[in-house]
C-alpha cells in the first residue's frame, strides 16, 4: 500500500515536469527561400501576392508583411544558409539580430523567447513567427528598418521587409481609414412672395362747378327828407283844423257805452302828425 502511494506521487511529479506543448498555431502566409550560391536568397514559392507580387524567382526581394500576422519560412539548406530576422542597419556591422535559425555564436535573437512572437525553429529549415507590434518596433531601433539576412553570408544574402499595420517607425505605413463625413450643403431655393400692388381705380368724382350767384347790387337812392325846421313863409296862415273826436276820454262812460276806439285814436294821431303846419304852433285862443 505504501509502495503504491509512493509510485503515484512520483508519477504526478514526473508529469508536472514535462513541458506542455501547445498545438501549432495556424499561419497567415508563407514563402520558400533557396539560394544562388552565397550571393542571394532566391524566392521560389510564395503563398500570396500580398507578400510578393513580382515575377518568380526573385533574388533578395522585399517582402510585404502585416503586423499581427503569423508567417512560416522554409529555407533550403538551412544548415548552410540559416535565416535571421533583423533590425537592419546601413551595413551588416550595424544589424541587430532579433530571431535566428540554428545555434552557435551570434545566432541567438533577442525575441526568440517572446511569448507573443512564439518563434519556432523546426526541422527541415521551417521557421515560424508572429510579427507583433513589439517586434516591429524593435526592428526600427536606432533608425534601423525591418529586414533579413543569412547568418553566414552577412553582407551579400540580405533583403528588406515592408511592414504595414503598425506604428512608430519610418517604415510603418499608416493604415488609411476612409471615414465618410456628410457635410450639409446649403441649397438656395428661390422663394416666390406674392406682393399685392395697389390698383389704381378710376372713380368718377363730380366736378364741383362754381356757379356765381347774382349779387343784388344795392344802389343807394337819395331820398329827400323834409326838413323839420319851420320855414317862414309868406303863405297866409291857416288855422289847423283839428278833428274833433266824437268820443273823448273825458266824456267816457263808466258803464262802457261810450268807450274810445283805439283804432280811431291811432288814426287821429297819425293824421295829426302828418298834417302840415298851416299856422303858428300855438293856436289862437277862442
């Protein structure tokens, strides 16, 4: 019983020490390099024209890669011409090795242990890696740019990568996103406004005709006014015959039988006033 338990513990400890190998990640693109002796890498096979659209074979071509994609490279005679992924300088002396096939001095890249890159140097010269943003930025350190070379023939077998989809670097090609912006357009629409113009209406207004009214001209006709001043005359004096009223007020009957008629009185006074003076003003005593 004790031996069985010890064996079980030992088995569990052994399983814990065995590294876990994940399933191989799918790749987004691949290519194959052969060589022209020690002069060039020669591209013979490519999975997509996105990586290379030129005529094959092509010596040391520039390959188009995209940040975030995983690639597989097959190198013929990898033991003689192992591939290295670089931060490429102006000369091989300024190159920085990031990933490298094979082992030995100068063949340990600084990103081979990066989990995101997941570098794999397999049998038959097949290597796979993921181009992460961090790896892309490392390819541009110190003004360098992404590239590759042979680990043995450093100055002759070398080429470039043209990387898109990343940032922070002179070789980074910005991703252009077309955003449609709608700009309101002002369209002038003619507005017809009806204006009522005053209409001149002819109205027959009766003409006021001034008809002169004949004015009666008053002509002053001189009237001879008899002078009331007594004029001495040589005419013989004639006594004024004063009418003797029939009824006098003194003889008025209180009973009303002999009342003076007012009209007769007025007639008497009128005659008396208009009677010409024929004698002296004072009558002669009887």
